[in-house]
C-alpha cells in the first residue's frame, strides 16, 4: 500500500491576513488556487516548496465564522533559524505564545486561531534574549 501525505485544511474567513501570515511570516509559497463560482469558495494552497505537503486554506465566500474544536492539535514546521522566524512574525504583530527559550521550539497561532509549532532544524540554537527570559502567554 502506498500513502502520500498531501495537505492539512484550515477554514478561514481572513484570507488576506492568512496569506500574509503564511507567505511573509512563515516564508511559504502559494502553490495554487482554485476558485469555485458555483460552490462560492476558494481553495488556496501553501507549501515550503513545490511538491511538498501543503496547507490548504478554504475560504467560503459567505463570510461565516468558525470555532476551533479540540480535535485538531497543531501544524508543525521545521525552520532554519527559529529566532529569525519568531522575530519576523513578531514584527508582523504575531504573539509568540511559547517563545523559543531553548533555541528549539516555539508556538504561535495563525490569524484563524490555528496552533503552529516551530522547530529548529538540527541542534538547538544557543539561548538568546529577548527569547530566553520571555514568558509563555495564552494557550496553544
């Protein structure tokens, strides 16, 4: 049996904010978009590179609100420099919920309230401020 992971789907009513978060904040690329006039929805896909597993944002044109259930945990991304990624996101106004105090792991949320884990590629980076003394905030 052959199985290939394709994507995780997130419903959003904040398409532009989500696009900026995933592209400018996390550095993903928009791989494709499908708009359905008949179904009144758009599917927008993002990935680290062409052919990699994707994050699918589903945007329903009727602008409904969504609530997060506890059945979904988080998305996880490996990053080359966790401090740089967290600073880029922070500069965009994203709250770093679990700062990378250990140079290894951080948690944030996207504009839709989806929890995202960032993991440092390779060995932990040496501890540095302001991250080392930053407290956790909120939930993830």
